[in-house]
């Protein structure tokens, strides 16, 4: 299992920043075939922390229209919210 085959990127939004500072939860965008166990292993290997829980959400791409009015669909994606052991922290910046 390679971490680059599981984790795509860290999602930095206002909500995810609040979760990380108050609850120790970090939000990642992951590949569609990633499971909770592989996500936990990838985060532990990459950031040297202990993972307590992983929640996963699948998002369907939104319908869009181009400038000429042609319909299209944005990409689907999968999001993982990882809860770390108390005291553990990931330095993102």
C-alpha cells in the first residue's frame, strides 16, 4: 500500500480548519477505491501520527453549463475526515 495511491490532497476550508483546531480532525480528498483501513494506514505512514477514526463521504459531481449552454458534469470525489489521537497534530503549512 502506497500513500500516494490513497491520498490525493488535504482539503483546507474554513470548516476543516475549525475541525482540526478544535477536535483534531483533518479532511483529505482520497481516491475512489480507498477504504477506511487504507486511508488510516496512509495517514499514519505519511504524517507519523495515530489515527483513531476515519469517516468517508462520497460526493457526486454537480451539473454545470458551459458558456455556450452545453451541459456538463463536474468530477465525482471522495472525502475522508480523519480523527487523530489526542495530542497528535499534522503541520500543514
